[in-house]
């Protein structure tokens, strides 16, 4: 299994949808929310995704297709 740390940014209707749960069910991934904030219809989440390489790639494409901005977290800023 591989791990990937990502920063997700979303707004509007996406802030009210269970996108992470849907993603985990659709692609068989485990996610761990490290930090998050939601205010005024705008939100962001820092999380770790765990799963197969193909599933991770497909999940990122799926999120982006829904309008979520996905950026990799290069440094270990979510440790602890």
C-alpha cells in the first residue's frame, strides 16, 4: 500500500457533500484527516490517503473532476 499526503480545497456545494467518504468507498482508500477548516461555504483539508497506486491516482482525478483543488503536501507539515 502507498500513502499520499494532499491538501484539498473546496467551496460551494462541495463543502456540504461527503466527498471524502464517497471517495473512500468508490476507490477502496483509507483516509486520515490531519487538519481541516470549513467556514462560510469554503473549506480545506489536509489528509493522508492510503491505498494502491492506481486507486490513489484515480481518486485524485475523481476529486478534481468534482471541482476539488488537489495539491500534494511535500513536507511533513501534518506530522504529529
